[in-house]
């Protein structure tokens, strides 16, 4: 559906999203790997009704609107590429893992989703976990065959061995540094990402909360692995909350942010956080690279990854979380980030 209209449609959409954010749907599924049929409709315009491709330093390449007859498909909250621009792993906030591959056409535009499958998260006994508050997965990082996941509600950062044929229970939980009483129940770690391998944090893990604020109104974050572990904050800019992030090759942190109101619906933003601000005791900040509202092909944008295309282009990919709502969409969007 198009979001170019306003008024009643925005109000209905926003009310539905608010209800979903406060009490997200939970679709129970099998504990085995479930192949999922995906229909992907190409998106050729980012700004609805306009053919412009350049949006500040970001160039829109293309996108996909994904639908499926599977009741479990949706609520995609984070993903990372296992193979740049192709094979991926992700988590849904309904307690599912998902895997698949993005395909591209001869002009390098995203053209479809192949080999998509899902599996419900399991406990130590290998049994599916049906309680939403235990498996509200929001953030994801991958490195050396290990998936590190940030969970809300039952706040934790846990590590899993990646096995597309059958994900098991976590083998480790990490100290996330931020005092647990400072984390809001549904505003915990939505960003889990590895720092630049040759930077000051030597590839260590960094987590950023969605909207757990300190007394100054800044957003709690932390370096939880690496040589400089400790808590820092990200300056809250306007009414935007943080939904994901990934480090750029130069060591800066690219954050995906979302704003939501009953009157205006959903907005999204990309903000570049200067790498030197990702440090114990610091307040990190940086410039906004992209702003988009419902006049653009966006939805509840929650997942982000950064990768390098075969021709050397620095790519930014985004996914949305539809909250299992008929008024929201599962989107995949792809941009080139042009560096100065």
C-alpha cells in the first residue's frame, strides 16, 4: 500500500503501530527449520512519485516489498549479511531466526529473496520458547560463526553458534556494562555491532539502547568487549529513537533511527556518529545523513547492515518490522553511501 495519503490513514496506521509496539504479536511456530515462500515486489522509487535517486550522500539503488502466506513471516527486527549483499541471518522480535539470500539483477538492483527459512528460538532442552518476553530479539551482530543477540524485556546480550540447519540455545551471556535498572523494559539494546577490527576497539562489541535515557536525556550505550570496555551515551537528537547500527570502514558508527507520532506516522533517519565519541564516559554525536517520512517508501525501519559491493561501492541495507500488522510492510531497501 502507498503511504502518500495523510489524515485518517496516518492515524489508523500510527494507532496500529503503537498497539504493536506496546504489545507485539507473537506467532508460535515449529521448532524445526521452516521454508518460507516470499513474494518480493521491486521498489524503484524511494521518494513516492519521484524518480530522484540522490538523497544527500545516499544514492537509492532499489528495494523490495516482501509478502508471504506464512503466518510466522514478519516482525523482522535485525539482520546481518553472512556474504556481502547476498546470504543473510536475522532475528524477529517474535522469537524467530531467519535466513535467506538477496538476489540482484543485471543493473545491481535488488530483485528478489531466495531460500528464506525461519526457526523458532529454543531453550537448553531444544524446546521452542513461546513466551514473548523471553525472546524479544532486537539487535544482532555476527563474527567468526557467532551470532550475538540483544534482547529486550528480559534484558540480556547472548551468543549463539550460527547453524542455518538448526540454531541451538545460547552458549554464553555477556556483561552489557549498563546497569540493568537503567534499561527500560521495551527500550533495550536494539543495536549490537562489532567495532572496526583495526580501530580503537579492535573489533569489540558495542551496544546501543533504543531509548534508555540517563539523567541528561542521552541514550545509554556501551563497549562490552574489547580493550576499552565501558558505558557511554549517544546524544538524543529530537524525538528519534535508535533501532540499529553498524560501523563504517572509517570507524564511524552509522545509526538507524525511528520517530513515530499519531499525527504524522513513522519517520526514519540515518545518523553518522563520530567514531572518537564511541568511548567510555563520552557523549557520542554526529550529523544526520538522511531524513524520510511517509512520503517515502519506508515503514517501521528496524534493521541495518553495511557492506561493500563487488565494484567497491559502500552499501547500506535496511529492513522494516511490520509488527504482523496488515497496515504495515516488510521492506528491504538498498543505498550507496558516497564518501567525501
